[in-house]
């Protein structure tokens, strides 16, 4: 044995900066506020930030960026739509959705960069739908049902009102990621180190 350690990738200063940028971007997307669709759950653009964080940073850094945002919210910073913040928000009807951003970003990154490959449009769209919509709903709706004491079946049924807007965000995220793959592949540098990088896969890969 050579004695070399096969440790996982360590965080670099650039990684931490990217984590902070996407946490901040997601917070900024909440500045316009939103409107409550049902049960006090606001419809905002912040889920788009979750989708982009997972798709661009990958599973671990994407989840870390959302964890950073959630920790800051819990500490009282008004970073959610409408200037909301504080631990009480995470214990309210919307708390499950916000916590679901962490898991959602991880799933998005895992699907978009499956096998260390560069993103392609269909995997990006699949990842944003599964991680950015289904996973977030799967975490958020049971919590909302428990807090509001509305039956889960009814919560899910009424929650379908959120689906069209979230599908639009998934399309926008897919377009943004596809543009970055072609115009600025360095945005994905961490994801292609151990797999096939931009030079190893043709741009027209499917």
C-alpha cells in the first residue's frame, strides 16, 4: 500500500464563495415578496434559487448553500420572501418547504451531475422537477398538514395550485444551466474533476 489517502474533495475558498453566492441569490429572489396560494404558503421565486444551486454547485455544495440560508433564517435574518426570518418561521406552515430546500438541492445536484457527467437538458429538467418540486413538496406538505391540522390528502390536493409556477421555474433553471454549460463551463468545475470534463465530452452529448 502506498499510504496515500483517498479522501473526498475538500472545500476550497472558491467553493465557500460559491456557496455564499447561491445562498445570497436565493435570498434576493425573495425580495419581491410573494402571494399566499393556500395555508399561508407564499408563491415566490426562491425555489428557482434552490434549483440553480443544486444544478450548478452539485449535490453537496448545493445542499450546503441551502443549509447556510436556513441557518441564517433560523438565526433571525429576514431572508425569506416578505422579509420573514426567525426560528418561528421554520416551525410554521412553511417550515417544511424551507427545510426541504436542503434535501431538494442535494437531489437536484445528484441527478443533474449523475456519474460526474456534464449537465444535459433532459437530466437538468428531470433533476429540477424531482428535487426542486417533488422532494420539496414531500417534505413541506406533511409539515404543513401537521401545523394547520388539515388532512394530508386535502393539503396535497390544494397544493397542486403551486405546480404550474414551479414547472415554469424548472424550465427557466434548465435554460440557464444549458446556457452556462456552453458559455461558462467553469461554473461547474467541481462536478467534472473526477468524471468526464468538458473537454472529454462532446458539446452535443445527449
